[in-house]
C-alpha cells in the first residue's frame, strides 16, 4: 500500500488559504473526483495526475477541470449517480440540493447561467485551455429546513435520499427529482444515510444515538439499533454509515464499546450490533465499503470456514479468544437465521471497509482477517470527514477538515481475487430484490390502468399546449377577479431570473410584525460621581395593551427574581403610549433602584427595558385621487353611459372645487336618460344593471336606480373614498383611512362593516429582498428606526358573492372571509410564477403539499370551481407520491359523505358533485398501492351510490 497527499487538490478562500473539504466522491468511470468545500464551491479534478507521477509534474496535464458554483453556503456532501455518473448531487448549508448534469454544448462556459448560479470552467494547470468540462444545475431540490449534511443515491438510481441538521429524511425521485416521501422518526439531527444494495432497505443514523432501518416497500421502520451508541460522544460533524456491497452488514460510526471508540457492524435481518471494528483513539466519523467483493483463498484466509461465524476485531484479546472457542464448537442452534445468512455463508468472499476517525487516521479492514489490512495513522492534521473508493477498488481517496486530500493505493491481490459482477449479483439475490406492493384486487388493477390512460392523455395535451405557446403545460390555476363596472390598474407580475443562491442556514433576524405605533419615552443620561455616564432604565406603564409595549426583535428584556413595582402617581409624569392617542398612562421615571419584595406595595407589575433599536410604523393613509373635471363609465348590461362633469371655474381659494356645478348625467346613445346635480366634486362613478353610484370628496355616496331615482339618502362615510367598485348588486367603497364597506343595494343591507385593511399594509421582509432601514441616534441616547419601504393597495375588486378582494404593491392578494371575519391571503402572483416557471437551466419549482392545500381553500373561498377541480387532482397526485394516507383518507371522507338535508356538508363543492370529484381522484390515489384498500373501499361506495344504495356512514368510522 502506498499513501500520498495530493497537495494540488484544495479549496481556497479569498486570502488563498486552504479551507475544509467536507466531502469527496470518485466518478464511476474512475477518471475524476468531485470535492465540496467551505468556499461554497464544487470542484472536479482529473485523477490521471494522481495515478501517474509523471503526469502530476507535467504542467500541460490539466488537474482542475471544472468549478461548479450554485450554492450560497458550504458544500457538505457530493455524490455521483451510480453506474454511469450522469448526475452529481450536492447538498449545502443553504438548505438546497442541486443536481448537476454535464453540458456537452458548453452553453454555460461563459461563467454564469440563467439559473442564478455561476458555473465556470476550471483553471487548468498550464493555462492551455484544454481539458475543461462544462456542468450546469439541472434541478434545485427545495424542502429542507436546515443544512443538508448527506445525500445518497439508491443502488439502482431510483431514489435520492437526503438528510441534514433536522429530524427528517427526504426521499426524492431519481428521475423526476420530485419529493416523494418525508421520513419522520428521529428526534435529533440525522447525519448519515445509506442504501441496501438489494434495494429493500434504507439505513439512517442520527444524533439521537440510534440507527433506523426503513423498509422501502412502505417506508416504515423495520428495525432500530441503540445499544452501541448510547455512551458515544456527540462531537462528530457527520455520521456517515455505509452498507456492505454483499448486503450482509451495515457499518455504523460513532459507536463506543466501553470507553473505546468503535465502528459497529449491524447484522442484516436481526439488526443487532454484536461485532465492532476497533483501533481508533477518537470517535469514528465515516465508514466506506469497497464496492468490489474479493474471493479469499484458504492460504490467505485466517478464519475458519465461512459456514461458522467469522471472528472480527473486538475490544480485547479475551473477547477474540471467546469468539475462537465459539467457532470450534459445533453449530447446533435451532433459531431461524436472518434472511440470506444461510446462502451468504456458502461464499468464501470478503468485503473491504475503510474507517475514518477524528484521530486524523484511516484504517482499512477485511472481513477475512481479524486485524486491519492498513492503519494509516495521522495521515491528516485534523478529522477525516469523507472517503470514496475507485470503481476497481484499488484506490481510496479521503478528505479532511484541514483542507487536504489523501490517496491510498493498493497492490493487485492485496485484498484477494475480485469477484465477477455476475457472482456479485448471485450473492445479492439471496436477499431478494426490492419488494413491491402486490395487487390485492381487480379494482386496484382497473384504477391503475385508468390512471395510466389519463396520464398519457395529459402528457399529450401538455405537449400540444407547449407547442401552441399557450399555457405552461402544467395547468397552473390562476385567480381571476371580476372588474365589471370599474376600471382598475392591474398588477403585472415581475419576472426575474431564478436565483439558486439563497440564505445560509443561519437565518437573518426578521423584525416582528409592527403593531400600533408607540411613542417611546426618551432615555435619561446621568453622570456618576466618578464621571461615568449611565442610562436610566425607563418604565413603560401597564395601562396600555400589552402588545403596545412589547419590545421588538433585537431588544433585550431585563428579567430578575426581584419583584418590581410601580411608583406612586405623585412621582410620575404623563406620557402617551397609545397608538391612536385615545388613552394616556403615567410613565414613572426610575432612579435606577430595584425595590425588594419586602418593600412592595399593592400595584400592577411593570417591566424594565434596556435601550434598543425600535422599529416604528405608522398606519398608512391611502392616497386620495385628485378630482377630475370629467369622468365617464360604460354600463354594458344596460347599454348606457354615466358621465360626471364639473361645470364652472374652481376658485384658487377653494381647493375642494366646490365652486361651479357638479352634474351627473346618464345617456343612452345621444339621448339623456336622467341627470342630477351634486354639491361636491365627484371622485368615482360606477354602475351595474341594477343601480348607479357616485362618491364625492366629502365621503358621501349617492345611489340611484336605473331610472335615476334616489334609492336612499346620501350615505356618509368616515372619510373620503379612495376606491369604489360596483358589481352586480354589490357596492364596495374603501376610504383613505383603510376601511372597507360593502352593501347589498338590492336589499339595502350592509354586508361588510368598515373592515380595516391596515394589517395588509404592514411592511414585511421576504426572502427575495432586503428592506433598507435608517437608524438615527440622538444625543440623549434614544434610538429609532424608520422604515423606508411602503406598501399600498394597487387593485380592489369584488368577487361574485360580494367578497372584497385587494392586491398590495408587494404582489400579495387578500380576500375577506365573512364567517371568520378576517382577511385571508389567497394568492401570491410572484410565488406562483416561481413555482410554475422553468428556466433555461431546467430549474423547476413544484408547489408543496401545504401550498396546494392553501390553493384548494382559496379556490373554494372565492368560488373558482374549475381551478378547484384542477388543483384537487394535483393535490391527489401529491398525496399519492408522498404516501400521505391519512390526508388522503380525510379528503375521501369529505367527498364521500353527502348531506342531502342541505346542511353544511351538502352534496356539492362549488356546484361540483362530491362523488364525481372523488371518482376523478381515485385513479390518481391508486398509483400508491399502499392506499389500495382505501381506494377500493371508496370505489365500492361510489358504485353503490350510483346504483341507488347511498352509503350512510363515513368511512373513517
């Protein structure tokens, strides 16, 4: 064995210092290696100089062949797709997974792409411009809530598993890269994943000191191992376990036997760790099996025949002697052997495993020997973080926190004779292949066939839509808002390039939502006898609401065990802390002394706060349109035109424009239908087939019948109008003070009673933009923050049932829920654009389950039946893909139960029969065979209902 440090493989910071390399992966072709480092970059290196010293010293031989930059944080893991290595998956502490593919056309060679990430050609040794490769980010996988510590492809590339500094494990499709499942069971960070080579299981290791074995067939827990990890240290950055290529054992890291750091070998089937790999003096960070199996001859093999248990390194010589005694005894056990154990024992093959530790060393073990084949001590200056074997099993590459990469080269025959691929498959066949859910009924088969037919039809329609240049091909529902009878400015979504870069795992502190503005009392500065300045803490009285005096994010609240009381009113000064000035409270000024419990008197408890940066925000006043000399609106349903004209000259001393005549006229063609004279300038006019309306600058609304008769006396509002909308029988008016009023003109009733839109206009920070703040400090020590970003209302409309619908300048849309008496955010155009947009780099963002649920509730709330039907199908597909059976059961239950009495349940949703909707989504749910009992039950119930036998009970009962 030869060990060498490859000094030319490195990641550098801005000061040209080496930074830690967290992951390394050799390409399945064995010609290049990928590394991920703290510089947020992935680098691809040519391995030819590593194998040949002459090429290493040849400046004409390229070493760095590509630099991939699409992450905004440290790259913690890189893994090539198995067999062909077509894709490279990378995980970072920016909470993203990027799937890279090679761009043979060199479209991204300029150094940037439309995906928001810089993809540059590597700096080639010798700078001869040859040997470089172009790689582009094909997919960005979103969903992790924290750092992505480990990604791993399944052996057949069907799945991609990922985990990180959170308690969940994510399963992605290896072809479409959609999120399929979210495995929850760990209670601490999950730092390692590995796949069973036979495709039946997935193993995960967590900081909760357990290893869980998950069944791929239904993604439930098959087994859990805790014994060797209970007393292990929690200092490892990763827990990169690995599964042996013959499928017999899992090498789990960071275990302890007594006080000795070990790697635990978990036996397949019974899932018990009875054997350990010892020799390291610090916790084990990672384990990596050689993908090649080796046949060991009797002259090389030290243990007895494989039909008996093979001794493995233990914690002491006494334990090894006990193992040897057990080998000499006849095997008379009558217990059932774990799956595949009996077949495996007939093969005289050995597996090779490398162990990396925090003791800066690497050891390589063979299952055919009870001692390490190689022990490379202190090959690094810091912990070993990751390792990777070449496909031929003759070279091992490892990376360290010290920023270096080392290579261990082995000689032919050092491990034994390589086993052929066919023999390896025969050995794995003892465990069977990945189990699939079997069909349990003809109904399930029919539903699956129906789904396949519908999928082919949908794909054909999608292609036609794309070629015609119409929709995006994915049937993304859109929110439509009626604007009949009023002219309003539409919001045009801003399309920007998709930016792969995002926030780091350490999220920036966001300010708390501002409440009613508070006038903060000035802090008093005093000087002590020794000349030092002190800022006195200031009391905030408790007569105002609690949220008016609660410190904003970033403030420090002083809390002590000593109780504090309010001073008598004689020592206080008056200070207004109410946002609207309606109430006054006494603010006592403290002399800095805290009163003890025995000095307390009866009175409310108050709080101290220290000087802080405080965000102030005033309730906005909406802009009042300037009066125009003429307004015209067309009422198409009546074939009339409503005109307003200001006749006469406006006096310069009367800005309200009250001089002259304000005339309102209704025309049909050139014939006047009716007219009226108003006392004040008019700001808005409108009409429907049922009424006309005009709103003036004094906040009065005049309502007329179609014949021009006054329906009611002028309606007086609390402020001048800034929006007015007429729709069917509904009239909506919004005032400059942010109050919304809606009337039913037909019944002369009020439906929305002065609801405030102030909560919709609070400044908010988003992930895509940063709000600028100006911080001014005065000489008295007071600190205030003034927000520079303002939000306004861009459109205000009425939905068909008279529901107010407003859109802000930030692109958010809100509708008022009448029964809940609150505003609901129903649509975000910018986010919807991001979800449905597919960029040049192939980046796509599909809506999550939560987003689909919000879309469904939105469509039902605003009465969009066609959009509801389309989103329900997408939601059913999501539930089937992620195996969310409980949610699917709840949806089916709601659609199956019909209330013929006219109750809240009803028999329809937005006029769509519930059972017809259920019938539509059943084939989609049937894609997941774990739900086949649910779909079969629902199909039978729907069939019975169609035959006249209405099911009377909910299926959840």
